[in-house]
C-alpha cells in the first residue's frame, strides 16, 4: 500500500536511509518534507512495515526525484518502481523528471534506465571526493512505469 508518510514512520525511514547512504538525510530533513508544499513524501507499506519511501519534488511541469530507498529484504519486488510511477501518474502536469545518482550505484542506475531515464551529464565529486553523480532525466513520453 502506498500512502503519505507520517511522523510515526520516521524511525523506520531513518533506519533504511542510514543503511543505504554514507550521507543520509537527517530526521530534520524528513520532518520538513512532511509539511512541504510541492513535495510528495510517500511510503510503501508491506505487511504493516515501511518497505520503502520516496521524496518527489515538483513545480510546474518539472519534478526532481529527491530520494528513494527500499529496505534490503523488500528489494527486487517492484517497490521503487511503484513509488516512482505513483508520483508520475499523480502529477499529470509533469513533463520531465530529473534526478542525480552516484555513478557506481548499479541497482539505481539500472532501475532508472529501465524506466526510461537518460544520462544528461556528470557532476564531479557531488557525493564527496572521487564520488561523482550522474544527472539523469526522463520525459513523460519516454517514461516506462511498472
Ligand atoms: C535502487 C533501489 C531503490 C531499487 O529498489 P527496488 O524496489 O529493489 O527496485 P525494483 O524492484 O522496483 O526494481 C526495478 C528494476 O530495477 C532494476 N534493478 C533494481 N535493483 C537492481 C540490482 N540490484 N541490480 C540490477 N538491476 C536492478 C531491475 O531492472 C529491476 O527489475 P527486475 O527486478 O524485474 O529485474 C534499492 O536498491 C535501494 O533502496 N537502494 C539503496 C538506496 C538507493 O541507492 N536509492 C537510489 C538513490 S539515487
């Protein structure tokens, strides 16, 4: 089930986030997303557990996939794809979605390529020295959801 994130979800979200990233978002950053306009902060719940979450920012016809992660035990079940597609389908006005992903994050790059995202260039040292970001974008017409 995909639903809005709430305060009660933050412990579970932070546990996933801290296990995924060397520079994880803070509790304060997630708390701010609960109240932000032009931001979808959603969780996917499986058997009463937070399996994954997404932060998706949008303005006019553009969106930025700011954060998405899935707990290890729930991976490869289509949860990230479902979360992204949920946001894309909800916002019919969006024509293009942007994101940054670490160049060596094979699982995420594969996920995005499979959905129709294309590389648009690199940002050197974006995640720290020697850790570059790949900037990717996808037009709605190229989007391949689940
Ligand atoms: C990247 C991530 C969000 C994918 O979540 P997920 O729910 O497992 O992804 P899905 O099940 O929707 O995968 C859809 C497709 O993406 C690709 N994919 C996902 N994980 C992959 C992996 N480890 N290796 C290769 N391809 C992968 C596959 O094509 C997959 O389809 P398939 O399972 O039918 O082969 C998850 O691995 C994760 O949380 N990683 C750590 C956090 C992270 O890197 N977030 C992205 C930041 S930019």
